[in-house]
C-alpha cells in the first residue's frame, strides 16, 4: 500500500488544525482545574502523539521544556503497558521524576485514542499539582523520599472505571485533596476532549491513519532545524556557569560539538549531585538543552519530535544534570533553568545575533498553612525577574525565562489565599545596562493576612550570581528575600506569623552591547518611565538627564 503524501498547502491546513485541537485541550484543562497553578499560572503542557508514540504537536500555551520529557514518559508508559494491553477508556498516570518531568510535583496523564476499535494515537497532559505530600515543593529535602508520594506508571482508569484505591492513596497523602484530585480529573477530562476532537478531525479530512501525516510534519520540522543548524559555524564550544546552592556554589558545564547539520551537547564537567532538592534528572536537562537549540534555530516552527532529531545530549551519571535516586529533585528548575544561558554563553561568539543575555528567571514560593476561613492552604506563588536582552531588542521586564509560566493575578491570589500583595513595583536600575537593556525585576511585598501562621519555602536563584550580559552588556541586579526587613536564605524554610511581611526583590536581566552605544533618546525615555535613574543614566550610559 502506497503511503499517503501531502502537498504543502494541505499539510499546513492539517497541521494548524492539530494545533487548534491541542489548544482546545489546554483550554479544557484550564477551565476544569481546581488550582490557581493551572487555572491562572498555566503550569501545564498538552501533547498529541501518533500510534508509534511520536509527538505531533504541543499546545501553544504550554511549558516548552516538556517537548523533551513527554516522549520519554510515553515510551516508558508503553513499555509498562504495551499498546496491545491498552483498552478504550484506559488512563495511565505517573509522576516518577526520572522518567517524567524531573520532579514529583508534575503529574503526567496519558489516554490511548481509538477510532472504530483501532488504536490511532495518544494524548498526554501534564500539570504541576498544588501538593503531593512530603515536605512540600521546596529545596529542603536531602532524599527523594522526603519530597512526597511517587506514583509509578499505573492505570488510574481501566476501561473507563476509576481505581478507587489509587484515588484514596493520593487523597490521604496530600494536604489539599480536593484540589489535587480536581486537577488530576481535569487532566483526564482534557484528554477525553482530545480523543473526541482527534476522531472528528480524522473523519472530517478523510485521514484513516495519522502516521503518514505525523511523519510529514516531523520531517518538515526536522528539515527546518537542520537548515538553521548548518548556518552555525562548525566547531567546539564550551562554557561553565556558577549557581548558588545551599552552602557552596555548584557549577554546570557544557561542550558543544557542531558539525554540519547536527549538534551534540555534553554536560561533562558539571558538579556532582548534592543533598538538597536542586538536582536535575537527565530527562529535564536534556529537554532544556533541546529547547535552547530550538530557540536559536527554528523558534517559529511548532513543537514536535522532528525538531529534536538533529540534537544529541549527554551527561555523566550522578552529576547534578543527571541525578539518580535517591537524590532529591523537587527544585530541579533552580539549576535546570541555567542550561539555557549555559548554552547561549557557549555559542555567543559563534552566533552573536541569535543568542540572548541571561535572564533574571522565575522565582517560585511555596506557601502552606490555612486560609482565613480555616481551610487548608498549599499553593505556589510565581514572580518573575527580567528577561535578558537580545541583539536589537531590550529585554522585557518581569518576564520569566527560560520557562513561561504566567503570574497569578493579584485579585485572584488574594481572594484564594488571604495573603495580601501590599506592594508590587518595578525595580529601578535592575535591568542590566547595555546598548540593549535587560528587562527589569520587581519588588513584591506579601503580607500574611490569613490570621494563621504560614510556612513559606523559597527556591530562589540569582542571589549570588547575577544574570550576565553579553558583548559588553552589564549584568542585572541580584535577587533578595527579606522577612520583616531582615535578609533570609534564598532556599530556606520560613515561618510567617499573622501580619508578617515578606519582601521579594526580583533579579534583572542582562544587557547586550556597550551601554555607551545606547541611543541617548532611549536612555532619556527609560528615565522618564522610571526604568533607569538619572544618576545611572549619566554614570553608566553617559547621558545627562
């Protein structure tokens, strides 16, 4: 039988329709979830796969790093439950950090898709749960066993019937069972919507088998990425980055071999794992590396496995970018997010017009306690530093990078938690100076108005090592946490009494280019907008205002 081929116009139409289906799944997930983490923060991803387990598309508003982890997770799921053993109505779940997204707090939910009794593909959704038991989402654990409940690959639903024992195990191990199970069931509902939409798509367009379409989409993506990789000069590129840890700094390192239309990245030389929850499983480190290369090659091509094919990633077993059990990994983003500036720094001289200065990154605060009405509270607060500058473009202020979670609106946060946001403002002079300025960080004051004591876990970075600039650009401001006016450790556990205030000073992004080359008109505009002080304008940029 001859495999179906697709002309460019038809392929574009079908591809766009698949993306719209994945976006519909995302919206279903957001509308039906219980936690602000998903509903407002969009800490989620949705993917569609063909029956060979190859990813076709990812929802537009998804965490991009999961393009690297989800195919690995699905492969392990299909090894545990081969396709022949799956049935319509089955739902497979896991939060195993080594084969999932790198920590226990993300749940991966997969549903096999059927049409006329035959398996046609899979849909998967991933969300960050508000709680998974243990110590809570923090860097405080010294072993993975402290971090919460690990669900091995298992069936939450068998032919449409829920496993009540598994549900009871989850409910009895988490602080906010209604929210946790509500979010898990939201994932199940979203996957069901995806199943219906995909079957309807196949009938509407006369697609009997997704595999030829999947191959055509992946081949086109792969060609686009390979074409852009060829434009990078062949060579060996290296970089090393210091990251603040618990006591002493850790380092991550990379060697990038670029030959022809392929790239190999090796993290040899990185520090060993430590006894704190900032170690990174290889699945996450690999995904961050893939995402970084995608950004500097073909960022406008929708995400699928084709864009991954030309990229190889390796890391020594046991290093901080290839953590093994029982190393704790809850705060794997604290180190894992540095993979992107590590790679950009290595390639900065080879492709100066494509790389980005380092970003201030996202800051995640875990809050546990009780709401004003006495109901249990376990949630996260996202707050962003400044985005790094790019060649020809200032960095955006208070924009997370390299991840893309959304910040929960103040009104929603206050009404759901009883924690007041007393002040939120941009930090003057926090963006790294340059011909193109880094994005500003912000100042946020959280006040405990719940009437109950709160436990707060911090997982901040950029407290010792700022977001570096490139090509003569200056670094952004450092991040700092202060409780009732006194500085506190950025990866500590703090108790907030009723009325206590926690001040978050967010890091700025790095600049690009010599600040003295910045257009004086833009410097004066920065001063007028309150982004740069008059003193810094004269002292750093040489512009008197």
